[in-house]
C-alpha cells in the first residue's frame, strides 16, 4: 500500500468466499489502494487460485495477490506465482495437505504452527484479522485509515454462519456484533438483501442468515456467477443494491426449483426402499450448482454419506459428497483415490472427478468404505433435552437469562426444553409455513410459534393435547415482557 502497488484479490464463489472478497475490496479501497479481484466460476474453474487467474493478473501489471477462503492447497498456482515474481499472500482456513504452498505468506489458523488463539475462523474471519493487523500497523505509524472495520461485521457474521463454523470463542463475538449490525445499521448491500428476503429486522438471528441471507448469496455461484453476489456485498449504491438483490432472489427461486426436481429424480434413480443401497447417483442433465445440495438432503434423510454427480461434456463425472454423523468424507475420498482424478474434502463434505469408466468401481468401493466406517463408528451421544418446563417457569426472567447464551448454533446449541401435556387453545396461521399457537395447562397461558412447520402443522389442532420440544425465547417483536416457545417437534398426547 505504501508503494502504491496494485493488488489482486483471488476469491471464491460461495458465501464465505464472496463475503471475504467483498470486505477486503471495500476496506482496502477506502485507503486508496488500487485493487482488482476475480471470483472463479463453479463449473468452469472450480475452487482455488487458478493458474490462469495468476497469469492474467500478472499480465495486467499486478505483482501482488491476496487470496481469501482458498489457496492452502494451490501448489501449482503458488509455483507459477513464484516463477513470475508475483507475490502471493494466501489467507484461508481449509486444512493444509502434507506440502504447504511456497507463498510470500500463508495465513491460516488450520496450520499446525499457527499461533492464533482460536482456530475456528472462516475465510472471511481470517481476512478480517488481516485487515485488523494492517490497520494496527498503520495506526502505529500514525496513518490509521479513517475507515472503521466494524462496518464489515455484518458480512463476517453471514460468512461464519454460512460456512457452519463453530459459534464459540472469537466466532461467537464476531457473530454477536455482526447480528447487532444487521439489526441496526447493515451495509447497503445487506440492507437490500434483507429487504428482498422480507426479513423482520427485530428478529434477525443465526437462522435468518442460514435460511434467508446465505442461500440467496450462494444462489449466484450455483446458478450463474458469484460475481453478482460479490457486487452486491460491496456496493455503496442503494439502487444498484436493490437491483442486484432482486437478481439473486430470482436465482434463488430457480435454485430451489432445480434442487427439488433433481432430488426427486435422484430418489427415482436410486432404489431408495433398499436400506443397503449405496446413495451414489449421477445424471448427464443435472446441474453443477445443486448436486451438493441434493447429496446433503439424501445424507440427512438416510443418515449416511451420499454422492451425487453430473456428467460433463467430456464424459467425466463430477461428484459432490455429503456426510452424516460418525462418517468422514475426506477419508472416504482418500480410500477411493484410485478411481478419482482429483478430489478434496473434510469430514462433512467433499467432491471429486471420477475417472472415465470407473463409476461402478467407485460406487462399489464407496459402499465398502461406508460399511467399514459404519462398523467402526462411534455414535456421538447427544443430549436430547435440557429439561422439562412447566408453563409457570416459562417467564421473562428465564428467557432473558437463556438469551445470554446467544448467538446459538453450530457448536453452541440452544437449550432444548420439553413442555409436557399442554393443550392447544388457539392456532393462527400467519404465513404458509409459520403459525402462532396459544398453549395452556389450565392455569397458565403461553404463546408458541412454529416456523417452517411442514408436516408438524397437521398435529397442531385446536383442542388437542400435546407435548412440545423447543426453545424458550424473548419475543422482541411483541416487546415488553413477552416470551414465546419456539416449537421444534411435537408429540401427540401427554407422554
Ligand atoms: Mn470457507
């Protein structure tokens, strides 16, 4: 920055990757730095710092590159950068392989020799810490930029939740303040995104990000190009923000439809009734942007790993894998290496390209490894509920004490309570998937709410006696001392 060198940011197309690119570009630009960036295309380029992207940047006269959410395993690109005399600063959070890239710097809390106190950051979180360190160096030289990095926290929180990072330690702090910013003073792009998703500002939570914001950002990389999402996340123009947000919204509607159709088609192609059937399937017509989502749905539904692929024009099959508790996708791919041209992954997810003509061998081996993992699997003991509450105990004092555990989510689950044998006094449907329910035990009354109800809606009829599983929350929407029970599951009767 002191030498006024141009900087090229190498991003990624998922929510963490585009958010990280956006915060680097927005903050560094504010200091007058000359910046360009590139986001790879999911199907054409895939993840990682592309060799061509390095060459393009170099030919354009840029000699310094900064990656975000990617780069740790990009050995080829780092070699090329070195050869050209292009300085590469890698910021990432993915697990390193046996060999580290030869770069000017590799900033990654997953490095074994990394001294960072808390290894839970997502890629955007790592980028934020690089910016904070840069701001500190500049402050020490009495050149602290006027730009306040706190403005970036709405996007840092979104990326952290979208990447399903543990909400512990530093992440919990980042998400707490990021949610606060989303409620009170979101950036121009996030404001447009909240508006298009019709989010109630007073109710912004981890779920808002997971179900409303991140899917719309991810839709760009899935259905078209991540650049549309990137442009939204660092715009300062309200009208452009609205236009881009509605483009993403349309893409997300399309994504939902394509995903649902593909899931249905995948279930038809698999002999799903057969309990031992491998959950591995591909089709020429399937879309690169949804195969991972479909694999995730299959894995959740049948509680074992699933592989869903599409056939490229060249005849090669690209598969996305998703895991289930007790299985390890990274290890699974490693054991299937002889049938794959390239692959990568971690415990929960991964992907690779199957060698020509090797699909059946791959599936056979895939199934064998799953069997082995299943036999050796240590099923994690999961506490189902934290306790049983009477309606009298569901008061403001308890709900506000529970609120101190927020933000809750991955690695920091909210307290789950049981309300035993309560009657449903009243049911009001608010939207197609939301309903508000009045509960009573004959003495006390309590408001409950059911989001994304699905089949549970059928069980919740007026006059019925039920036992409910859910969380006790303050109802900021109604204000004052109001509390509500957020229903997660229903058992008919009082047992
Ligand atoms: Mn990431």
